[in-house]
C-alpha cells in the first residue's frame, strides 16, 4: 500500500468522522430551533384566542343576551341563553 493510498484513506476517515459529527451537532441544534419556533407560535395562538374570548364576552355576549331576552319561543316559553 503506497503513501498516496494511505493518505487518501486517512482523509476519507477524517471526512466521514467530520460528517457524522456535523450531522449529530446540527440535528440537535435544529431540533432546539424547531421546538422554540413551535412554542413561540403556540404562545401567539393562545394570545389570539384569549383576545377573541375577551372580545366575545365583553362585546358580543351582552348583545346576544339582550336579543335572547326579547325573543320568546313559539310555545310561549322565554328563551334563555344560560
């Protein structure tokens, strides 16, 4: 086995080890980034849902209650939204 072949084998082994190390480190890093992004989007969605809930209970519910109090059912019973 010549010197050139030994050098090529050494470079091949070092390159393969480098690729495996890079894949291991980058996979962990990308997983952490993905989890952070999912958490951030979940917080945004929760804040949006809380805003919709607050708007509905503050603005829409009183209007619906007024309308429900003024509507009577065909059988003469009063409809209640509660």
